[in-house]
């Protein structure tokens, strides 16, 4: 299920585009009169929707910084270069083909500068650039309206261009010349398709693959002949088979220190429900002492699920409890009503969120993005594509991670083209996750 939140005119346009796409019947539309109402409407949708699509960037930013966890994935329909080109075309036609000075909001400095260079337009000096703001700061409509009003009344611009319908209405009510950057049908279609993709991904994650890694008890360190070694190996295999039977899975590997078993997410959820309710653990067998470290990992592929399982095993060792790391970065520890999730506002994850300058949900999205990337060799552009932000913002984020010790620069990467060399980072994802559980 997908929820869409926006003002009346935006909802009408999004509906008209959505009608021609598959799955229209699975979309719920809620409209607001004032932007402040968007959070309340989104909270209602959060009870039943996998994804909530906001018609604009401002209500999306307000939702990300709203206290409390979100179950749904929050995204917005971005304004694109095509949307800005169209608006500038209208301005040129209305002014005899002459460029005029104007103020602009929401769009990033990089996007605006690229458009200016391509059409030889004078630099837009009065730009309210969201990307230049810390992630935890979200401007109000009044602040953005004041930004435009001050520029116009000071004689610095002759037109105010806004991406926000409420700001446009306020400016026109003040008799200030204004133009609105409206979404094209193509931009809306792209936003809806992304929402559908994320919704399908969430459905897939709910039935994802699982891997369990169990630490075996230490064996006696004494000289053994080959027969004793074979007997020891057979005993480990016997333990592995018992664990696999308990988890209704299959043995993936057995080493001298660990057993790895493949299973399903449903089994993992059952294990943790039993642990939380105080029932006998599904992993209690005679060969495993009480308190044996166990880590579960859940993801879309066995490889990534196993990586998550090893991170969970380390958490299990540190906290003396069974642990699981899920595909969205959530962490379960088996403690009733106290499972640690990167989406929740527990003290540890809130401290980590504050350290990195982002909300808990943004941190969860960041961890999910990292899991799709090779974090041993990562550029800002790669992170921006996976996380859904511009390279400039991704670069600031990677630099912030480096400052607090979660990333380090490895060198430079050149693409062979005319662009500047990209800084390559190595990111310590397990350290980030561990910091959110301390």
C-alpha cells in the first residue's frame, strides 16, 4: 500500500498521472489545506502503508524530523531540471525573452547553477538552498516567504519563484510578483514509480532470507590423533544439524568456532517472539551452554544476510543476548519491548543520530543504502545515488562520518572524463551499528 500526501491541487495532478499506472487501486490519497497538517495525515497512513509519498520536499523534511519512529518509508516528488526549465521558459516569454532577476527556493545550488550555465542565464543570487541546511533544521513556510519578501522589497529581485504552493499563495496575497515551479507529469510519474519499487522492496524484505551464526563452545586444546579430530568434527556437525532442525533450515557451514544455518525471516520472528515472552528458546540444546552468542541476519540475498548475521553475532557477544540485524538496519536484542531499532528513538540511536546530524529514520535509510554498496571503496556520487540525495550532500555526510571516526579517505578516483577526481571513502558500517546499541 502507498500513501500520498499533498495540497489539493498537487493531489489532483498526482491522481491524474497515477490512474494510468498499474496498482492505482493500492494508492491512498490524503490532501491538506495547510502544510502543518501533513504530519498528522502521514501518521494516519503510517499505520497501513509501506511507503508515504509527499508531493513536496518541505513536508517530507518536516516528517523526517518529527519525533517518533515511522514504519513506512518516506519519500517525496522532487522538482527536476525539466521543471525549472519550463518555469524559466514561461518567465522569458512573459518578459520578451529577457532574463530578469528572481529569488528561488527548495532547489539545490548545484541544480540551479547547472541550468544557469547551460542556458547562459545570470546566476541566481537569492536561493534558499535546502541542501545547505543541517539535516535537523527544517525551515517554516513563513521563513521561506520572508526570504522572498525581503529580497523583493529590498529591490534585489523583480520576481519571486517558489516550489511551494502555500508560499506562492502568501506572496500573491501580498501583491508580490510570484511564479510557481510546478511538477511535470514526468516528475510525478517518476516519483510514483519509485514509491511502487520501494513498496515492492518492503514486501520482499518482509519475507527475506535469514542466516543464523552460532558460536560454538571452546574445545580442549590438547594433542589429538586424526581419529579424535574426526570425532570432534562429527560432534560439531551433529550440533549443526540439531540447530538446523530447530530453525527449520539447512546447515551452510561448520567451522571449529561457528555454525552457520540458513532459514527464513518468519523463523527469526518466531525465535524472538518466544524469547520476548519468556518461553523456552528455540536454540536450547544440550550441547550449547546458556548464553551462547547467536546472531541472526535478514536481507534479500544470502550474502548480505550473512554479513548482517556476523554483525549481530558481535552485538550478541557484547550484550550477552541473542541479536538480529535486519535489512533496513533495525536491530533486535530479544529484550521485551526494548528491541533496538535504528528507526526508534532509543537513547543510543538518538545519540548517534544527533552525532551525525540526522533523524532516526534518515539514519535507517543511510544504513540501508550502505548495505547496497561496497563500503570499502565508496564515492559521494555512489552514496548519493543509493541514498537519494545529491553528491554534494553525500560528500558532506561522508566527511561528517570521517570526522567522528566512522569513515576514512582512501584516495582519489578519476572517471577518465572532464570531471574532478572523486574522493574514495571506506565506511565502517558495523561500527556505526554498534554505536547505536551502546
